[in-house]
C-alpha cells in the first residue's frame, strides 16, 4: 500500500524560495522516507544522515567553506536528524548565508532539541513543518474509503504510524516496540530528567486521563514531585510529539471553567501501548476517550493538509455542560461533540451562549465523511 503524504506538495512548493526547510516529527513517522521522495525527482541532490559520525564531525564548528567542501556542489542537501550535530543552528546559518542557492532540508525527531539549537541563529531564515503519523484521509485515499471505514476501530486501537499501517505481523508487538525503542528515547535522555521512572509514570497517568480535564496539582501529589516539574515534563512529552494540551475556550469567565486543560495523544497506538491495553472497543470502558482523542488529532492533521490555521479548545461550564472540540478560525467558530454511539449530545447550554454556532455530532457513522472532506 502506497500512502501519499499531503505535506509533500506543501514542502515542494517552497523549495528554492531562499529558506531552509525544517521538518519536525516523531521517530518512525516517515520523515526520512518523505525527504528521500522529495529529492528523488531533483537532479544533483544529496542525502546525509547526521547519525553518521563523519557527517556530524564535518558539520560541527566548521567554516562555511569547509562544510561546502565536504558537501560538494549539490542543488539540495538533506540533513536527516540534524539535531545530532552540536551547534547545528550556527552551521546551517553559515551555509545558508554563504551559499544562498543551496536548498537545505533539515529534519529532527525532537522539537525540544532541534528548535532550541536553531531558533536564534536561523531567525527569518527557515520555514518549519511538522509531519504527523498518517492521517485518516491519507489512509482512506490509499486503502479505499470502504476499507477505511471497516478499519476505523482497528486504527483507534493500533494507531496510524506508517510501519503499523503498512506492515504485516503482530501489530500489538510492533506498537509496543515502537513506544519502547523510539518515543521515550528522546525524552528520557534529556539531562534535566533526573528520575526517568517518574516521567514514564506521568505518561501513563496522563494516558489514563486522556480527554479529561487534568489537575497538575493532583498529578504532582500522586507522583510526589512539584507542580513545575510536572509541567516541565509534560512540555518535554509535547516536544517529543507524544502528547499535546487542549486549553479551555472561555468568553464568559463567570460561568465557564478556564483553569484546567485536557491532554490528548498524537497517536492512539502509542496511547494504548502506554496504558497496556489493546482490547477491542466493545470490551473497553475508555472507548469514548479513544474516539474523542482520535477525532481531535485527526482534525489537526486535516487542518495541516488544507493549510489552514485553526486554534483548538474544549468548552465546559461550571454546571457540567460541555463541548468536546471548539475550533476558532479567524472570526469563525465550529463546535463538535464526540459520541461513539449515535446518542444525541446535550448542547442547550452552548446554544444559549453561541446561538449562531451549531454543535456537530461526531459518531462512528459520521466521522469518516468529516475527516475525508476537503472542507472544514
């Protein structure tokens, strides 16, 4: 099964526009495959893996002419896992300024490491993209919409990582290995993490509460660490593309709850690996959480494919009325309530506050059409 990534055409349009292209994304999400596909149609292109010691040495604290001698005279050079090069931001700046016709593409599996290294030296010199696990639309386009509908529950359990979607074999073992070997690798080696077991427990605790409002004070008490440490570790998990936060939407602070956030995971397979549960939905108490998380992250992928900037929130009042996802695009609001069954959502409170914005029901029968649409 060949899966076309929608971000590919976005990157190709911006090549040779005088900017360094930075591609972020978790390990095994398909960055290397994507950049190799992009340069395969460009004559005189060079791919370099910064995992190789000689490549790192040639790009570390060297002059622009020295680096150019090593690279040669390609039209495009890819520096895969550029975060592995010390002071890579300065090296990229020197190359870009000295050889502006050279198109540089740099990738990194941890935005924490790579963005910190390039943020100041490359100000105004780069364009950044994030490659997510395969989107449901990409999956449906490759597999066929009928088969994609049939595989929806499977994808909610085992996730959308390329190797999981395309490979044969035992998906449970593959997802577990992916989680153990790759995702935590970037997080646990950070020098500021003194208790690796704590961040693993934190990830599991957050996975169990995915889609629910999270109290960082309660988590700090359970893990016997400080609230600032909890927030610091969550930020690291965000920057390693494991999870993300959804803030509350508030226009009337007297009646709405605005102090808590929700936690969602970038991939359902990773989330299920962390909690250690790959049961079918009929046997799960958390199927509502899984469905909501799956819809939220797939909507985010949908925005990216359509090149739309959308702010995401949830909404909840003090008396318990809520809407799972509120999208704010300019002056336009969209609201969604997720129900795995076709149970009608209770939206009276929302209608009272926002009468011009209806709440769309997302259930197992409607989610496909929403996520494959070319319109938001």
